[in-house]
C-alpha cells in the first residue's frame, strides 16, 4: 500500500502550540510530535484507558526531548500566583500553557465540567476578566473567562503535570535538520518500544502487544465504560495521525523498513474508526490483534 502524508485536522494540541510559538523557524508538527517519543508504543492504563502511545509515557515526559532534538530551549514554571505570573509573562510575548483540563474550557461546545482530558493552548493576553488564547483545537483568539481558565489550568483531573505550568523564553540554540532531529531520538524510541525502566503505572496496565490483545477483548465484550467514546472521539484520531507522521519522519531519517511498519500501524489504527462508530466490534478487535505484533517488529527495524 502506498503511503500518503496526512494533512488535516487532529488533536495535536501541544505540537500545534509549540509550532505557533516557534513561528517561521519551527519544524513541522509531525517532527515535533514524533520527537517527543510518544508514537512508539501502545498502553492500556489501569486496565481500562487506552492510548496509542508509548507505555508509561505522557506528553510532559517528551517536551524537553523534543525541544532539544529540534534545537530549542524554553523556561518552565508552575505554581505561585498563577494569574499574576501569566499576565507578566504574556506582557512580554505569547505563553505556552498546560496541561489544562479541557472540560473546564467552556468555549468548547458541550463542555460543562472535568472529563479527564489534557489540553494545551497559547496565551496571548490577560486581563482581570478574560484570558485570550489561540486554542489549537480550532479556536483562534478565543476569550476564556479568568475563573474558567484558572480552574482548567489547575489540572486537578489530569493524570500528569503540575498545576499552573507554563513555558516561556523560547530560544533557538542550534540549526538542526529535520532528519537529524529524528535520528537523535531513535535511541529513546527503541527504549520506549522495549518498555524499559519501571514506570509508575496503576495495576492492570499493559503495553504494546499485550495492550492491543486486552483492548481487543474489551471491545468484544461491548466496549463499555466509555471505552468506545474515548476511542472514536480521541484515541483513534490522534493515534493514527501520530503513526502516519512517524512513518513520514522515519522515512526522512533513513529508516525505510521502520517507516513501512509505522505505515501499517497507522493503517490499522485508522481502520478502527468506522467499525467502532458503527459497532462492528468484531472487526475492530481483529484489527487490534493484527496490530499487536507490530511493536516488536518496529523495535527490531530501528535497532
């Protein structure tokens, strides 16, 4: 099957936010996303929450790695008097803020309270009544009431990160070609695929092939407890796009076999959307079982 790079919408909030802040010197969002290490694996967290990203990984673990790979640095801060700190920083230039709890951002239709979903935005201006943001989920120049923004930014229902975290002072310290940026992250990608280390995961968590098999079983059992909705509204969309971008980046970096495997992964994850929406659960489970062995294959192709 011929691979075609994807261009279009998708929940790429932190990569899009970084790209906005880095401006015309930014690499593509694909390079930023892949350089975080996120696409290299699959995880079932606590036995019920599935993500098509590396076992034990969360976005915050990949940010500094991604910035270093593309030749940038930034300053990170959290806590303190959040509104004063944010206003002072925004007075000097745009600010990268997050994680935020998306459910408290009421400019998103149908959001009325926490849903456990992380989000990132670029803050443009702050006053006593509102925070002006470029929200990469599709809302440029969105005005968020201060109380809503602070509640979201506290991130009490997000599973990682510190309250009121922001990044400022983005500085380009090296000119790095996209291919070199991706090549520099391959050792970390191999480690993620090998599930090295001892991440603090809740009981019932599984990674890679075991995660794919268990999710297939959960889908065959009816995909209840919000699993179906989580997959069709978020996890499949971002997972398939990440893997499509991974294929593009690995091919650019000189790993054609690994790129081919990532293309297969992208196709399999993307193929879940229609059967999950239409409740053809057997077909979705079969695709996951086909996906299961690809993680070891990808690791071997990168080694």
